[in-house]
C-alpha cells in the first residue's frame, strides 16, 4: 500500500506540503503521493509529485457513512491515508484526555518532510511555476491584504488603512484575499478571486504587505517579495523566507511561541498584542528602509535546514487534533 499524504485545507498548508514533496523528489527522485483539492496548482506540481484531488482533509468530517465510504475508496485505490500536521500536541493534566497545540522550532516545510519520513537537506522555497496571462491590473502596483483567519495573525482594518493612506501616495494599491476580508478605501479590489489569479497578481506586483499566512506563502511561490506584519504567536522559524522583511511589535509576551499558551485555542491575556501593537509608522519606516530590496527581482540565497525523519502513522495527527481544547474567543471574528 502506498502512503497518501494530506494536511489541513489552508492555502499555506498545502503549498508547503507541495514544497516538501519537491524537496523529497529533488533529493531521492521519488514522487510522493499527495491528496489535495487545491486544483488550481496541482497540474503545475506533477513534475515532482503524484496527486489525487478526490480526497482531502474535509472528507474526515463527512457523516460517518460517507466518511467510511471515502476511506474505503482510498484503500481500494491502493493507498494508506496519512494526515500530516507541522505542529505538535501537549496533553494536559489531570486527565490527559485533551491537548493544546505546540510548535516546533523548524520551518513548516522541514517539518512536513520529517513527517513524511525524509532525512536530509531541505530548501525553504516553493517552486511552483504558473504561466503568465494578461491581467487587468495596472502596470505598477503593490498588493496588500487585511484581516486574517486567526486573531494572533489578523491585521486590523484601521492599521492597514493607515498604511494604505500613506503608501498609496507612491504606489497604486491592489487588495487581494478573501471576499470576507474588510475592504479598504483607495485600493483596487481583487478580493475573492481564484488562487491562480492571486498568484499572477502577486507575480506582477512590486511587493506585498500582509501577515503570516497563506498569501505570504503564495507570494513566495510567485517570487514576490513581502513585508510581513509578524506575530509572536508562533516561532519565527516556522515560516521565515529570505525574500521577506518582517516587522514585529516592540512589546509582546512571547508565551505562545515558547509553547506556554496555544494562540489558536486558548484565550489571549493581552489582546493579541504580539501582532496588534504593530504601528503604521513601523511598517512605513520598514518599507522606506528596505525599498530597494523589496522591489528587486534578483534571486536571494535561500534558507536551508536539515530534516530528521519523524514519520507519522496514518491518521494519528488527525486523532490528536480532535482532542484539542477549543476556546471560541480565540477564533477570529472578523
């Protein structure tokens, strides 16, 4: 039986899983099997991985009979489904029945490689090439996003609007992201488009301003340099790229990145100051100080890490995730 690897449904999670598959192929010549419903990008990954698009993480939450049927379909196709998460789990006393999420101080690409059983050098890049097509974007522009799916990464509208008000005096600003994200004033609205469309918009942009998340990884894949409003809700090492400039708040507690709190599932004591206390002046100063780097298309030296095989067994990571404590107030409300 062949292992069929899959992960959470997020944009970044899947792009990083593809990047891990590329590292394994580059080192071993082996094409691992990946399950994903990110259909926009799958055809551009077939040189270094095998894939199916009729099974993914969401199928694990189907009604029992439908879920069983789907898993039997996977088995009939000759696969053992293997769910991969880049995070870990710490079970809590006194019952040890529930857990909280913990972080590894390695890049997510490296961690995915390890969970797929790979040891060796890992390049922290996302090598997906999508052909260009004509778009309706202006000739010279930058991209921004606003909001976010989780509080410890979410960019407040007021902050991003202040940034756009100033940077819009120099650059045309294009807003990308989910149609549910707050719409900013003074931007060209390209929210809600396909991932391929967002990729192509990013590839044509001077640079991107956003948060740690799916669009940051998409910008990396599109070779678009980024100014990232960082978060101390997770270790910097999990998603750091050589093509990014990072801005962090001066004051933060750092409990979550040290695995003393779970920012996804436990309420923050400090109103998420690990990202909310970044100021517009910090971001604008960082743009000014790094503008030559941000608009450059020269190749950067990529970061590398060493993976040490730590293979996951079947659906064990998914089973851990179902036992994670949840705090409704920790989730992003919009």
